[in-house]
C-alpha cells in the first residue's frame, strides 16, 4: 500500500508538470526562447523529471521555471550532455530546484561571442604538470602521464586578437574553493558528488573567463542565474557590467592610477 501511494504521488506530480507545460503562457515563453526546438526541449524536461527521484520532490511549477532559464540560454538540460542542470536543493527542509550551468555550457556561451579562436578545458593527470612561468602566467602541462590519477584541472583560451590565458588549479585547491563557495558541494544528490571532475572543470572555466575573458551580456546573465556562482564572481561580474563606462581625460590620471593600484592589490584567487 505504501508503495502504491508513492507511485501515485510521483504520477500526480508528473501530471502537474505536464499541465504546467501545456499552459498557453508557458508555451509562449518556451517558443519565444526556442522557436522550432521547443518540442524537443520540453520532451527532455519531462524525461529529466521522470528519471530523477530527487527532482520529483520539488514543485513541478518551480522545475519548469528553472528549466526556462536554460531554454532562454538555448542550453540543453540532458544530464549526459553537461551543458546545464536542474539541481534539487533542500532549503528549510523543502526541496527546491535550481538552475546550474555546466562547463560545456560556459564554453558554448563563450564561443557564441565569436571572440575566441581556441577554448579548451580538461583534467590534468599525474606527471603532466611540469612548471609555471610566473612572469607570463604560462603553464607547461606537456609532461608524460604517469597514471590515471587526476591531480588538477585547467582551462585555456586564445582570442582572435591573439591574447591567450591559461588557468590551472590543483584538485586540492578546487576542493577547498568548492567547500567555501559552492552551495551544492555538500548536497548528497548534487553534481559535486556525482560529477566531481565536470564541476571542477567548470570552476576553472568560470575563474578564467570571469577574470580574463570576454564576457557577453548573455554570459553575465548566465553566471548571475547559476546557483554555484560565488560572491567573488558576482562582484567581478558587476565590475564587468558597470566598470569603464565613464570617458576619462588626462585630468583624471591620478584617480586612474589609484584604481590600478587597488586592482593589483589582489582579487579572488581561483
């Protein structure tokens, strides 16, 4: 009897999800975001909800609203693809769904700006890390792999104007960063527990792009919606959106020098 009640509860929530998706106002929002791809995205949302027992503990209407954030960014929410996720969180003993972007989603949004010639991110195995040039910030990751042990993660880009940058973080440093900033790190059903490497790669991608990359409005909005965006990233995003908008003359040179000294004093250490 208890088993039947659980099945009925899941079934009723699925019906609520489908009814929500059938509402004309909701359909219009998805169509405005996805146009001809609406049907495929909605079908993937139904499959996601039906296959995730933790997500089924969330209110279906909330799941739809979080999925719409991914739809607006035109990022699929199929878990295996790794572009975007709808992650359930327990907030005051209530399960709440929240949108999270994956590292592949970040790379996808970066490529859409048409400003990057190369962008790549991956794991670093034992033996591959050789050295870092402290003056140029360049890393030598061309050592010979000695085992399947992952010791770190890197992200790299080269822009069309020739500017390039690489960020490398050890596995220990990524773990420390996630413990301090990530809302989903300690969630037993969160992506850090199931997809640690993917989330670690996302951490270095976000750190690299947020500090050195070209951020479109779409990317800034995506980071703002992402529940794993930490306080330091949000501050940097505000600088990206609001900074350097005042035209300065040489009369302001003293003020500019003071700002430059402040920036060199240090920022978030990714």
